[in-house]
């Protein structure tokens, strides 16, 4: 689900969720078992900003807490809009503390600040980098390995619930040297997490709903053409050749590929309006083994 | 569960939760099916304060969002500490939009501010009152009627999960004139919500864990005596006579009473350390029909 603009008022966010959920409700009415995930970029950006603005009074909470918070708020909006047999499971995504992403945090989050402000936040242990428009915090975006709460999601789906889970990629957690679970200061790509979620709940189809009708080969060139049915092997070659490098399609193609490569029946990249048609194969980019 | 101090660092909060969860883990190890709820006062206070301090930059989110946020963060800490077959269900509590509490909000939340600051927040639609120590926001605390997400909790318990639910009294929601569900600007008493949760998931025993060994008759007087086994009828008379009016015991006694009066087998008010003994009837104030 594409997220509403975090700069919008809570009422606007509620209306945006209601609009988006209609398409999901139609699938549920047709009898599909749906596990739903969502982004959280604008919302988590707001939470991080509030933590930054209040840091002189209230100790900022770690990133994994912010992610958990957005699962609950966006999830509640979805539940209220669906108003049926549905539940939000707060979802943790396991990452490897030795993931190389932790050595070289590159994912920018939150707003631009001045160098002086950035230096102050660095004293709290954060990593900040200079960009063209100013200083911005960068964090690790490690690989999602496993959806720890998949058993709860699966149990609820089996009991007839539509489940909202793993929003914003899930709450990043890792095991320390002693095996103890704890949150880690990271963000997880929501599309890659969706692929792991689909695998771990043994979904038949992974639908990646976005604001375009599908992936495009040669995007931005004169040879651009929309991509319909494609095998995972063919798509892997196109992806490696850099066809989806620009914009935000790269992680979506990678997620679609991983789900099918790891045993999933089918991945579909399509627009939110077309997710119903996507399930019958008439819409978007459809990836099969 | 008594909540950790919200002024404490996230690491301190984590350690406090780990400490508290040990007692719950012991119950689970003995084979009890446990549904767990918790307070959120200090944590929601911090969130409200951050919203207030950042209000000039980011639109403050409503109170029901803050409550949802604390369910996810405290719940995740509990899950990581339990590290077993457990899940957090984001839980909504239904209230009546015609509840008289909405006409006369009296529950103070957050910190004290100056009159000038209070007036600015009033312009955002909030209600503020003058207290001895300054101005403080007051909100409605309506009666919890139903735990809307009880079916999901029950399904998970049946599948062998320990469930964390209804933290902070649950996310307050109501149906509008058109029947549509939406969050409402309110806080729900966590003990009263726990009684509704216990009823709606058909629990056998409601255990209210606090930081004292039980309820005390004549608290603060020379005739003070700890209350052990008591019938609901006897306790109702003592409660009506004002024996538990001081401090925070009142809502706990009311919750214990309601659960038994509405068909529950037993309510126990005891200290967190004694919840194991409470289940075998050897500890705290035990209320039966």
C-alpha cells in the first residue's frame, strides 16, 4: 500500500488509508486470504523529527521503536477501515548483527539539518552525512532474514483473519552473542521484508501494489516498454542489466524475484487499483518460475 | 505489569520489562495460558510531550495514536524478553461517544505548562485546566465497553500463544452516527479495560499485578488491615464505603469486582512477585462470587 503523506494531518492520513483499503476489502469479499503490509516512510520521518526536536527534554527513542509505533497507528487505521475479522500483529524482522550494512550506514532518513545540529546528534551516537541540500542522518538497512512473528500471523490467517503485519519492513531485531533478542538501530526495506513475509506465511501470491501499472524495461529511454508476464530467470537478467535501477522500482523487482526464487508461486507488481485483476493474471508485471 | 519510568532511557525501560516478564515466564512455564496487559502512563506522557514540543513543525497526532504507539513499543520489549510463542495484538477498546466523560474531561495527562502555552494548545482544540502547580491538559476517560480485538486474541491463545494486548487500556475507538469506527481523543483506565479484556477472552482468573501485596481496608488509618479472600458482595460494600478511594487502588478494586460480577471465576490483586502464588490462592486479595 502506498503510504499517505506524513506531512498531512491525521484526518488526511485516515482518509488516505480508507481509500486504499477499499481495494483490499474487495479482495477479501471475493474470498481471498489476505495478509497486508505497508510502508511507513513519511510517518516514521515525522516520529524521528519529533524525537529530534524534543531531544533536549525527552531521551530520543531508538529507530526500532519508531518503526513499531507506525505499525500500530497505520495498522489501527486499516482495522477501523476494514471493520471486520482483521487484526494487527506487531511484527519483528530478524537481521544479522554482522550484516555489512551496519559497518556502512547509507540509508538517509528524516529531514535535512544544519551541520551544527548534525554534530549535536552525532554526540548521541548517530551517523550523519553531508548531502547537497544539507546534513542528513544515515542508518543501516540490513537484509531481512526472517519474520519472527510469522507463526502468529499464520495462526490468525488460519482462523479467518485478515492480518496487517510487518509494516515499514518490520521492527528490526537481532540476537546478541548470548542469543538474546533486542531491537537494532536500522531500517528494513519494506519490499524485501514483504517477500520474506510472503515466504514465511507460505503465501501463494505476493502482490506489490504501487502507484504505477508495473515494471518498465528501459525506463526513461525511447525503448521503454511495460513488462507483463516474465519468468524469474528472464527478470533476473533484466534486473542485473540495470533496467530497474532508477527510482523506487529496484527493490520491488528484487522482492518479486526473491519470493518466486524461494519457492513462491507468483509475484505481481501492479497499481493499487488493479490488485484484484492482478490475482487473475490480467494486470501488471507477473513473475513466475 | 507496573510500567517502567518513562523518564528512564530506552535501555532502562528494556531492563525493567525483562525483570517484570520473568514472573510471567514462570507462569507460562507452568502451563498457564496467559494474556498480558500493561500500563503506559509514563510512555504515553513522553509521546504527548514530544508532540507538544514539536507542534510548531509537525501536526500533533491524536491521543488514540499515542496509545497505539505504546502498545507496539512496550509489546515488542515483552516479546523480545519472552522469546517464545508470543504475539502482540494491537487492541482497540470500544467506548460510547455519548459517554458523559466526553462532556466533562477530568483526567489530567502530560506535564504542567504555563498559562500562555496552555492557551496555545487550546487553540488546537484541547482542553486545559489550571491546577496548583500550573496548567495541564485534561481528557475524557470513558468506560470501556468491549475489546474489539478479543476474537484475534482468543484465536491466538487457542493456538498456544501468550498474547500481549490492550496495553494502556487499549486504543479508544467509537462508532459515529453512520456506524463507522474511528479513534477518539480519550484515555481508558487500564485496570477497567483489563476487566473487560478478561471477560471478552473468557479468562478464568484476572490477576492485577501491582507494587503492593493486595488491597487494604481502612488504608492509612489505625484499623488498616490487609484484605485476603473476600466475596464480590462484601468487597462491593467496602468499596462503596470508600475504603479504596485513596491512591490508585480504587480502579483495581473496581476492575476485580466487575470481572467477577460479570461471570469471571476469580480476581486477584497482588504484587508482581506473587502472581504465581496468586493463581493457587495463596497470595493477595482474592475476590470470588
